[in-house]
C-alpha cells in the first residue's frame, strides 16, 4: 500500500468510525505509529478535509470545514445496530427505575426506547438526550451540569463528576469508543471522569456497544470489564472471544 492509498484508507476509517487512535491505525494499516503520525499531520493541514489531530489520534471533525457537528453524523451511522442495542438495553430497565445515560448516539436511541416506559427518572450527561426526553411528561429528566463538548453535546468536567458522585441509580448505561477483554476505552479525556462516575453511582452498570467496537483500543482506559453487570452487543462475538469472556464471568447480552 503506497502513501496515497494509505491516506485514502485513513479517511475511509474516519468516515465510518468518527475517530481513531494512532495505535489502531498503525495496526490496521501495518505501518509504524511514526508513519501514521506523519500521515495524520499531512491530512490535518488540508483545509478542505474534516480531519483534526487530537492527543493520541485523530477525529473526523466536520466542524473544521463548516459542516454539521459530529453527533448528527454519528446518529445516521449503524442505525439498525443501535436500535437493536436500545431495545436490548431497555428490557433491563423496570418502571420506576432511576437510570443514568452516558452521552452518544447509542444512548440517544436507548433514551427514545425508555421514553415509552412509566415513572422513570433519567439522569443524562448529553444535551441531545435531555432535549429528546423533555418531550415526554411521564419521564423525569435530569441534565447534569458542566462543560459542554462542542459538536458532541456531551457534558464533562469537575462539576458533572461531582454531581454524579452524589446520586444513586438502579441502572447505568455506558457507551464506549472501543473495548476488549482487558477493559473499555475512550478516545477523549473530556468524558473520562464522567464515565467513571456513572459506574460508581449505578448499582448495575451495563456497557453498550455494537460489534464494530470490539477489539478497538482508544486513548485511555475507563474501566475493567468486571465493573459491569453485563455487556450489551448487537450480535454474538467470535467463538474464541466468547469463550474467554465466559471464563472471566463476563455476561454478554445479545
């Protein structure tokens, strides 16, 4: 694969995934991380390309070229998988529960499912999710205060983490940029504190991720898999992976 082919492949991955770590791209393209860093630098210099370098990798930043924010693009990606995950996750919630929803489009689809239930109190760290839930008077919606991440509409920072540490919920649902048998990972430092706080504040926390997230390692580790009551996926994982997870007593829900 020559340089131009490699650059095209990086753009293809970013369009599909939204972000990628330097290590992940190096593994996929079978080149060194130094080569990937040079490639990302070149792509980021192009004013007409929605590529923005961040610590540890790169994001597909449509804001850079004046287009719609990342949330709206991701909302239209892998819709059927996200809807399936949402139905699976909502089946774990009971009327009257207090639920904490992480940010992101998978949890957005989950919010739409939960809106059909009765007597729920839903705490969220996502402006778009709160906006959607506010349409339903039967749902008590609590939007955690803090700093809003532009284009993603997620909320982070010390204020958000402190608020979450003071509440208790029956169920928590955590999204992820990637996970493997060692744990779950996030590409941005912005949401790390909030994600860890959701785990601590929920009696039962579930990781929710479509099949493309398995095997991806993002910039920072959030938690071990033992932190979760179960992992909700849209399809069965490879047999060898399922065997290892079973040996580790990790519950997979699909």
